[in-house]
């Protein structure tokens, strides 16, 4: 049975606010300060312990630096003045691991007090476009005041990327540097209700302006340009080409939704599958869809492994030097256990395709982007040897695995990645992303023109087939 991927990516991208408590938040937004010093130390130590025991990429971590960071963090968390400040320090400590499936999440009592895009009379949404922090959406009433396409130059009189490097990026866990930059821009102005910011922007016409912002609940819902709600599946026809966006693999109902468009697929000359906002879910849900678009009876997915612990071997390895392992399998084994570098590789078997009423095997393009993550990346691994399927867009998120979830004092929780996945031939994609066959990026001008060059390239490719 394929493992459910629990990826909390969108709790990173979209800080949720409990609408039922919006008035209470505005009226009383004092951060909780309930944790004792002992609880703070325990939570930090629990995180450090679980990483040491379960983190599948521990051998890539500088253990001496990691332990020194833990020791330094003890005094830091003891001196935190609120539970929010404490959890921020845990996030900063965890982010040192550089893994997209290893993170710390705030208690709900704190999370409801954190805003990203709401500033009372203003709402603004940011994206990293060509290495710049660009305003890509605003509340409609302010579209002429804060034009879409405006670039943030400074935050609190600090150049924007210096501000990110100092105050934003160190708190974000990411397996790839490009996703880290994307998330840092999206979360550039994340903070507690009541927090103030001064931003300097350059508008598309070249003029500059400064705005003083304060995190407050915004009552204006309409944004510009308008954005349709993300559905589980979206379907469109472009002449003889079928476009279908599979936006999540978290629901088994996706199979019946996809089966519902099979009549249109039978008449089409090509297929576009859009995975650009698919952050994962259940690997099996995605592979069930893949079965419709291949003639193969077997599909080859990732090879999986996890760390293996046999404490007595670790103890025996204490007295083994690397030079002792030459030609000595036993001593080599003991040394690897001692260094936490021993893995259990799961028995590998291909995915056996079930019966499908119809199969669609025609030129197919899969659209990918930096948010294509976890089980959506597994889908690409399974589809990798399909000659009629190509990828267009940008590199994927570069993180998958099975998170181990555990609670922290005060109501928060953490996840630690326990499983490593690679292509069947050993190629790694965690930490690198899966590259497209044809790279296409959205430029600032594309945002201003409301163009989708990735989709346009896919249509051009299929129309030439």
C-alpha cells in the first residue's frame, strides 16, 4: 500500500486565520506566554532528539555544528519572552537541516494571530519573479495605489534581500535554494497581528512610493486580478487538446473525476496535465490517474529507504577506525552503524496497473513548477520512462518522504522526514528537484499581461505533433 504523504506545504504558504475568531483577534492580540522554562528546554530537546534518531538525511548534516547549535539554542529559548518567540526559535533551529519535510508548526492559538497578506485597508500577495519580490495581487480597491507588478525595494529601510536573509529565510525549512527564495518572498511580510512594516516599492511606471503597513484583519475579499478558487480538478478544451489540472492527490474522488472526461480524451489529439500547484497527498491517487494514459502493465516508481538502528552495532563501532574496515565487512558494518549511516531499503516491486475501461496514449505534456511537491513528484518518477510524456515548466519542489509527526509543548507540532526516495536507477531528486524537459518561466511582463507562457508552450508543442 502506498504511503499517504503528509505535506504541510500550504500551511507554510498560506497562514490560515480562523474567521470565527477574527473579531477576538483584532480586539485582543496579545501573544500567549504560558510555557515554563522547563517546557521550552524539553521541546527543543525533543526536536533535537527526534532528528538525531529519525531524520533520514542525518549523514548530510554537520553533526558537530548541529550539536553546537542545539547547545546555543538552549539559552536562547530560555530567554524567549512569548510562546510565539519560542516557536520561532524552534523553526530557526529546525531550518538548519535544510529539508522541506522537516519543519515546526505553530500552535493554533498562535497561528490564528499570524498574518501574511492582511493589512487592514490593504491586502497584498507577493511572489518571487526573476529574483525580485513582486506584488502579484492586491485588494481590488487599491489596484491603482499598489499596482500589480510593483517591486518591493526595501522593508523597514533595509534592502529587501538583506531583510530576507536576516529576518525571513533563516526560519524556513527547504530542500532547495530556489524554493527557499520563493517561500521567503511569499512570507516576506508575515508577522503577528499588530506588527508594522514600512515598505518602499517601485511601480511598473518607474516611480517609487513608501507605505506604512500594519497587520490587521482586512474585510475586503475581492482581489485583483481575480483568482478562481483552486478545485481538486479543473478541465478545459483547447480545440483538440485536453487540459486538466490535478491540483491535489489527497482525495480518492480524483479518479472518478478524471474518468468523467474520458469521452473528451478519446477525441483529443493531445493532453496537458497541470501539476504546478499540486503539493502532494497520496501517491496511489496520482498513479491511478497515470494508468489511464499508458499502455504499460507495470509502472516503476521510487526506491525507498529509511535509517536502520541496531544499538549494539553502534556500540561495537566505537572502537573501529576507518582504516580497520578495509576488507573487513563486519567492522565496516559496525562503523556505519556508529556513524548513523546504515539504511533499510524497502523491498522493491513495480506498480501493477489495474483494468481501465479506456486508455489514452497520445502526446502528453505535464506542467511542473516549484510547488509540484511530494506525491506529485512521485507521479513524475512513475511517468519518467513514458516516451509520449514530457515535462514543461520549472523544476519541482525537490522534497518528498514520510514525515514522523510529534507534539511539542504548548500545542504545536513538528515533522521529521524518515524516508528517502530516489529514482529506480539511483538518481536523487530530493534537494535538487525534477527538471523539466523544456524549461519555461513566467516573467514579470507575463504577470502584467496576465499570460501563462508555460501553458502556451505546451499548446504549441502539442499542436506541432
